[in-house]
């Protein structure tokens, strides 16, 4: 088990290094640079050259990469050209906001998707087509939500928020409200972005759980428990649920990683000040060090999520950890 | 003797009069404005972009300001000024009794310090480039604590208008940073808001990254209302950072913000009109704007060396054919959904001082366009509807435009379709803004560009980089050492006279001639100027919107809200 986790950890370090390095190089290779973007076309050539020298953008790409690498090994991610602040200061404050959004979305998705999956999986239609209509409705809703990307769900929820006025349309906190801490205002602002991320995710959880539950319901130990006269609801929600959690446990870590590293679109549309928005701003401004930092942070989340999933899988199924 | 160029405002309380502010304007309250981007700095010297500019407008003041409605220069920190007879020196009398937001007095030493800071090489401010006349820096001398002399190397007709760019900085707060060669980094986004001191109507009280900037009323602000009472009217102004325009407009409709910082896009007009009809917002039509969409080719000599199309890509006739072939009214109707006016040159009717109604207007004439192309050897030799050169190669070029701007993408499509009608194939390629600017401003690797450049000022003397052949914004062939063509040489000569002449009517005549030469050769082909609409919530009052940016926030001290 330990060698397995160690192997995954080494791979995770390599992933983070590769992603942040390639982001820096790709951002540098793209046409234009921070100076062109920030000074505009009216700046005189001497001013432009002076600014390039100040930011080190006049060096060759190899030299810039060497400088960056030299700093990174000392855990210095460089200084953001855009915000004139250390990248290592900018990322944690935005990553914290992304984490709030991601974990809320995960909570919503789990609380919605898991029970619905249990209901849908445990109430299958009988052989003659008779049976509950509820599983059909749940399945159809899940399929619709699964086919809607977070971009559409966020636009839909923003539309609902604008028309009803029930919740804020965008942003993280209202003016005049405390800038930190868990407040009712923050929870209200979370509804739209977390909902946009959570709905497709809940549908995925529901589908996975329904499938696993349907299999678990037919398992001999469940049939035997039912035959002994234990109430069906107790068997479903206690014994079968426990036995059917493996698929969701396997994807949970990856979902966490994906949410933390990939809620860009929702963050931009709902004005959520997270890592995704920071990276978009950095890309637009050609802030190469911030781009590399954000990509690195995203890949750390993804690697950690993947590691978590692997560890969980190895725990429930020791065969996956075998060399 | 010199000529007095302005007089103090009419207020009896020491501050200049405001722009038509009425008695009984409500006081207090919080106005919420949206912007699309984060600021890059708290200092205008360090960064040049919309939000930093806005922040500077709110927290800092200038010696003079351009009234964005009348486009005239008005007193601000300088209450009056006198121009010397040779037109080179301006003596500015500073307003007495003015103090910074921290209570320190404002004097001529702050003005001298600000110029020193802007021109300092270590500061590396792009303001240093715009604070020049004929490519030469201004010399500033403090005569006494309330008088400064600003000297231009050559006669400069636009004079103190140039100073509208320059926020006056507090020497007592920033001198140490300048001496240490670190002014470029001073007032960055990590600086505590309480350290940002200024002469503007508001003080920065909070910056929450990614969310908002909060400004509180500066109780020491120098401008007064017409009734002599203190400005600004608002107690607080909040800037919400909303990167997506759809969310921004929905929040405006829902009453969660009071106004957007910039004009609205044509496609947003219809839904906002419904909200305006329902009384939720006010929609203001400011008329045809100052900026037009335009197309230009790479006219740098040798840019197409080795390319068989070199014989015709840089010819005047090709651009003239495009100008004749593209239906400008169609462009206005299709691209801007009817909310635009056809334009034929770089100066739109919105620029009332410098627009020339007599400028020749290119008609929409397909046959004339074909004749122009035939004159440079492009005819339909195979009968397939596409023109070919003498060796049978198809007439085609690549048009770059910016991605993410629906108006530019639609406009490029119209040009492509209109050119197809005369047998020229246009390949439209969209690029992200930075990459596009890099192509035409740095690498020069492009054939043609379709874009909407923004002029720095309405006075041509303040856009020398566009007009002069040596200018850094001379789009079609930037920063030439010598004028590449006779007509560019002629424009250089006319503009040199235009910039120096003290006689406004003479300047107008000279600039009309500049426009005439420009349109004869059409280095840049202009098509349509969109109308400018702004939308504000119905509780905003005392608004004096202007055609130039920032349309609703150029005079933030007189804005008010009904509670």
C-alpha cells in the first residue's frame, strides 16, 4: 500500500511540474506579451523596451524558464506582472474562495444525487412494466441535467435569480457585509454558482448510485435479509447503501480535484472571485508567472483528488495497489 | 503680455462651479457601479487600463479637466492660466486652501513632484509618453507655492489640454519611493487603502480582490456645488467587479447595481429597453460615438517581399475598392443592429470641433470598385466570379480581427461577404486581443486588420502618434524614420503646423486638409460609428452623461442617488 501511494505521489509531483512548466511556456509562446497588452499601441518603443527589461521579458524564453525554475525550487513562484504581488500570495486567497464553492457544490451534489440514486435504484420497474414512476422521472431529470454543461446551468440559474429576486445574481458577498467568515449573505451568494456546478454532478452521482444500488438490491445477502423479514426501507438505506457506495467513493476524489481546478466558466459568469477567474485574467494579460502558478495550483488539486481516489480504491479493493 | 485662457469658476466658496448641478440634489447614499476587470494598481502611473483609470479619477484630481460634455478645458486644481505670447509657456495659478485627503496642503511642489515622478525612467510610466508635445517633454517650474510655469519646447496649440491626463500626486507620501527608485511599485494592490492619499472626491476605503472596491466620500474635497455646499453628494461609491457582461446587465435590471462603467453593446439594447419601459432603469442615447470600426493594410515597405501579391496588396486602389464595395449602411444595420451611422474618415460627427462635414463621402458603388481593382491588374480571367492577377493567382487576403468582440466578428463577416461580390476572397482570422496587437504593433506579420482603435483625445494635437509618420500608433506603418510616401510627408507637414498654430480657425482649416489627404489615400478605411447608449438604475440622479469615456463617471462628484 505504502509503495503504491509513494508511486502516485511521485507521479503527482511530476504532473504539477509538467503542467505549470508547459503553461508558462505556452503563455510565453502565444502572440503578444504583458507589456504589449498593458501599455497599448501608443506607448513609445523606448518605454516598451524599458518595461520588457524591467519584467525580464526581454530575455530568451529559455533564460526566462531557467530563472523561473530556479525560483520555483526555492518555493518562490515569482511576482505577478498584472497585480504586482507575489504569486504565492494571490493563489491561496483565490484558492480558498474556489474551495468554498467546490465543497458547497459537492455537498449539494451528494445530498441531492445520492438519495435520489438510492430511490431510483431500489424501486425498479417490475417484469410486466408495472411499478413506480418515480425512478423514471428521476432518470429523465438526471439525463437532462447530465447533458447540460455548468455554463448552461449557471446561465439558467442566473436567469431565475434575476427574474425572481430570490437570490443574488452574481458575486460572493454583498456590499456592506463582512468580507470574511461564514455568513448568511455568503450562503445566499453560493446558491447560483454552487447550484450550477452541483446539478450536473448530482445527476452523475444519481446515475452511478442507482446502478450500484440496483445491483446491490439483487445481491444474495440483501435477498436473505429481506427474507428474514427486515423492513425493506431499512435494508435499502442501511445494508444495500453501504454495499453500493464503491463507485461513488471511487470518483469522489477526482470530482473534488476537478471542481477545485476546473470551475472556471462558472466563476467567470457568476463573478465568483476564485482561482479560475484569476487564471483567466492572467491569461488575458499574458501574466506568465501567474498563469504558471494558477495552472500549478489547479494541477495540485487534481493530483490530490486523484491520489485520494486511488487511496480510497486501494483501501476498498487491495488488488489495485498490487504492482 | 500673455493671454488669459480661463477664469475661475463662479463659486463663491473657493471651489469651481460644477456642471449644471441643481439645487435640492439628494445627499448621501451608496452608488454601485460595475466594471469588468480588476484594477492593476492603485497608481495611474503604474498601469493603464479602465479600472485603474477609474480608480484614479475617483481618488485623484488634475490641474485642469476636459468637460466630457462640452469637450472644453475647465479649471480644476488650477483655477486659471495664462499663455505666453510665443505659445510655449503657461503660468497656472493653483487654487488656494486645497488639501489632500490626509489634511496635508496641496502646493506647486506637488505639481513639480508629479511631473518628476512621471518622467522618471525608473517609474517607467506610459504617462510619460502621453505627456509630451511634439515628442518633447514639458518643463515645470514652481514660481511660488500657488503658481507653476509649464513650458513646452515648441509652440503647442492644445496647451494645457494635455494636463487632463495627469493626476496630481502627494509629494509627502511618495517622495521617498521616488528617491528609492521604487515609485513604479508604490501603491500596488497590497498597499493598505489608508495609504492612498489624493485630491479626488473619494478615498479608497476597501479593496476586496475579485469582488469590489469601496470608496468613501473625501470630506476635504475642493470642488463645491453651485449653492456652495460641499461635494461629492454621495457618501459612498462601490465598484463591483463583474467579468461577464450578461451577469452585469441582469444585475442592473434587478437593481443590484446602479450603472455599468462603460456603454452597453447593441445586442443588449432590446432587453434593456423593456426594462426602461417598465421604469426599472433609465436608458440614455448619447448619439453617434467618437470611435469607428476600421480596416487597414500593412503598408510597411517590403512587408510582402517575395509574395506575388506585393504588386497590389499595398496599392491605394485596393483600399479604395474596399471603401466603394462595402455598403456602410448595411454595416451599420447588420453589425450594430441599426444603432450606428456610416462614417468616411477617422473623425466622426460626435467630435463637433474637428469633424469636417465637407469631407468627400465614398458612395457604395460595386462597378467603381471593380474598376479600381482592374486598374491594379485584378480581373476575372477565368469567369468563375473570382478576380485573378496577371498570372492567374486568385485575389485574396487575410483579415485579422479580435475574438470575443461580436461587433468586430460580425463586421469582418460583412466585409468578407461584400468583397466576395466583387470577386475578392477575404479569409477572416480572429485572434485574442494581445495576439492581434502583437501582430500589427510588434511583429508586423499581418496583411490586413479590422479593428476599432480608440483615440486618446478629440483634439488631433493630442493624437500625434496616429497622424505623424513617426508615431507609435500610425497603424498602417508604425514609427517610420522618414515618411514612406509623399502623402504621409504632406500630412506630417500639415500636422506640424496644426499643432503649433495658436489660431483655432487656422488649426481647423489645416486639419480639414489633413482629413482630405487622408481620405484620398485611405490608409485606414472607416465604415460605421456605433451610437453610444448607457443604462443606469432609476434611482440615479443628477447624471451628466457624455459621449466619451467614462460616459457616466467622468464627473463622479456630482452624481447622486434617490434613497
